[in-house]
C-alpha cells in the first residue's frame, strides 16, 4: 500500500456522520419514573411506542400493560391503570400503525387481544378487549402489525406456527406451520409483503 492510499484510508475511517454526536440524560421533569413491576419475560417487546403513546409490560394477573401518553412525563402512581385483558402473562404487544389508540397483545393464554383505549390516556384499567383472536395451541410469543395493510396482524406461537389475521373480521387469513422449533424472532419487511422469522433450530424462514 502506498503512503497516499494509506492516508486516504485513514481519512475515510476518521470521518463519519455520527462522529461528533453525544447523548445527554433527560431532565427529571421529562422522565417517566417509578414504573412498578415491569415485565421482561419472553422474546417480545418489553417496551414499545408510537407517535403519541408508549407501553410497558407489567408483572401481574391479567397480563397487564401500562399505556401512557408521551407528552405526560412524571411518576407513575402506585395503582396506575393498565390494559389487562388476558388470563395469562403478556409476552408481546404492538400498537396499530394507523390508529394510535389501538394495541394488540399476545399471551400465555394462547389468545391475541385487540384493545382500544382513550386518546387522552388510560383513566381506568381496561379488562375487556375489542377483538379476541383464538387459534394458536400454545403461548403467543410474538406479534406485529403489517406496516402497510390497515387490519393485518402476524402472530408467532410456541405451537410452531405463524398466523396472519384480519382483525376487522377476527379471522385467520393464513397459517404457516413450517417452523422447525419454537419461534424466537419475527418481523415484516418494510412494505409488508414478506415475514422473516427465526427459531430455536437456528434457521431463518421467509414467508
């Protein structure tokens, strides 16, 4: 390697868009504090947000999920209301991509629930879901809304299947049973035309 080419390579390595970026802790008045008994169980999301709300799973009966507006930081009260519509622990949840106050939850009770909450935020615990999807034989470990289609939801279960649902009709659109082991990860591609999934057998599948 010549001296000039080495110098050019060093310059390329030193430059970058993120070289001078740094982070700072948020001021206390902009933080969400004292979230009681957060859940970190399973393969799914422990926290997730959309443009107006964020959700955090909670340990407890009914598979509770805290839902709070992003523009209302501060301390969580001891008995903060939750979305609690299951009979078992919630392993994953996702906000609807086009309806800010709609959330899907997947649980150890094998059910998937679609719940609606007030745009102003939770005032009381919600115990009844708008839609309940049944069909999986074991716990629902993962779920994700289609990023392009309004009513389409994918769910992955330890029954080694992936189901695609139409939540408006509460019906299963299709079922893929080609997984060789328990599912560990699942995601739509950017336009919602394919699903990629990985399982315990260390294989990746596209659907």
